C-alpha cells in the first residue's frame, strides 16, 4: 500500500488547500465506521471481471452496537467553536431574561429537516494515471481542481506541480464534488500498485453513502417581541450529525439568525453528534438553507401570534448593521426588495385568515420569506497565450458546473482582445 502523510489538522492548512471530509485514509484500519465504507478494492481489465472478482471476496465482521441517533451519541456530542474560521456559537445580550418577560409575546417551535442527498446527472468518478513514480495525472469529477491537486500531492508526498487534475466538465455538483472523497484516493492507490491507469466510478447506489449528504437537523427557535412587533430576543438551538471519521458542522443558526434580524439579545447554539454514517458535506447553501427555513417559519409563527403582517414584521426588525458583529453591511437593499415585491405581487390584497382565499375550487395561500447567502471573494489567476496565427489559449484552474464558465471566459477574452488596439485582431 502506498505511504500517506499523517492526517493534519484542517486549520493548519485552511480550506483553500483542499477538503477531505473523511480524515481517515481508505483501507487504513480494520474498523467499519459506517454503512457504505470501502473495505476492499478489485482491479481488473473489464468492469465485468471486476464485478465478478468482487463477488468472490468474503469478509468477516465482528458485530458492534452502532450509534445512529442524536440520543445514542449524546455522550460524544460537541459544540464546535468555529466552522471555517466563522464562530458557530453566538451570544449577544440577555436572551433568558427576555424570554421570561411575561409582557412580551413569545413563541417556541422545533423544526426538523431530513437527510438530503446529492444526485447529479454525472456520478462521482476518477481515473488515475501514474506517468512516473513522481508524476500523477488525475481525471476527476470535481468542482475544486486545486483542492484535489493539493490533497493528492500531500497524501502521496509529491510536489504540487507534479499532480495534474483534468476536469473538462463536472456534470452537476451542488456541493458533493467539493471535497476529496475516498474513491479518489483509492483510484490513485490502485493505479500505483497495479502499474496501470485505473478508473473508479461511483455507482448511483453508492452516491448515497460515498459522496456526502446534508445532515438532518433539529432546530428549536424561541422568539420574544413587544406587542407592536419589535423583537427583543432570538434563541436558535440546532442539533446536527457528523461521522466518527470526519467532523462537519452545518452552522444553521450562525448563518441565519446570526445576521438576519436586529434584536438586543441573540443566542445561537449548535451541538454536533458523531454517529455511524458517512460524513456530511456541503449541499446547496450549507447551513443557510435549513437555518433560514427554521428562522423564517418561526417569524411567520410570531407574526400570527402578534396578528401582524409578516412583511411588516420583517420590516420592523430589519437590521441596518450586522446584528452580532455590529458593523455596517457593504450594501443592503432588503427594505426596497420587501416594498417592491409586495407592490408587484399585490400583497395588500392578501387575507391572512386560513382557508379564506380561493381560486375557484382551489384554496390559495400567500406567503413570503427572506433568504441570505454570503458573497465569498478569493484570489484567482489565469494564463493567456497569444499566437501569431491569431489563436489564443487560456489556462485557468477552474471547472464548468454547467453554468457556462467556459463560454463566459472565452467571450470575455474575445471582447478584451477586440477592445485593445495594441493586439491584432484575433479569433
């Protein structure tokens, strides 16, 4: 088996150096930590030979009691302080005092979201080719080519420039192709041992356990407000799952309640329970998606308790500055969005009484919600080669998720060349 580096702490490398959601290396121990874990690998000349050979493998197991629920894993639970350098547990003001104030209107509700899985059209898969003992080429379905390069270079003790990642198209990702999963390392291991290029493609069935998922969540929201709708306290307690072989935090509360509405007292808590499942991962607004769902449901419940229009409630508690950092937003036009949206939608015609609005025989419900997602800014670079034959090559360590990145880059370069007279006309 090839020699790997010892797993280093993620904070020593940072997310820009690559993401390995499973901190153990494949086949590195004889324990089974979750259903779907790779325990053996067969290399053959055809897929039919490989499947038949795999069917001949007999594996003996020693049964152990698994941890599968939050309640079962409570003794191993943790409250992480940070997630990718962002604070997870937040506290501002005296939430408990406000929630005990009998003069305020209070609501408390628990919201549950299930496990959600990625299933892009193209499943995850890797082709590994060792061109020499110190040079590795990988064809991978990834949305983070530099991350794969960095992880493989460190894992196999190679210079980063000696690892080339080729990814013409991704075929859908949604987060599951951001991390380096075990099949990528296994393909490189197998190619090293066999001395030939190896293709390892994740089956549709194994996509449910081998490429991450969104953790189920249990979120309890407690809100207290004056009778005219001014929020005095927000408490957001989240419970999520991770695996015993890799820590992942969904950050439901800090990415929603931590920045959405103004309140003199805010508390955000998140507890993570390690259970015997594969490690969760990013999935379409990780944290923000389930977090804003729970918060916005609670805001609607508060609006009902106050007999107040839900748009008016949100306008009343609009945060001009960041609620927990107390710094101004670089730009924010949420009030204008509320006003314009209500006007265009005809919100003033809404009847808030349940079952009061109809379209013929159909009952009609009108609702609204606010969502948030951060804007990330990172360094980027590209290399352009201009040739005398009026052709050009652009090199950039990027990928096309199907959103047209390659087309946009091509059009941008063409427009740049056309608008700069110092370059001759180029196609």
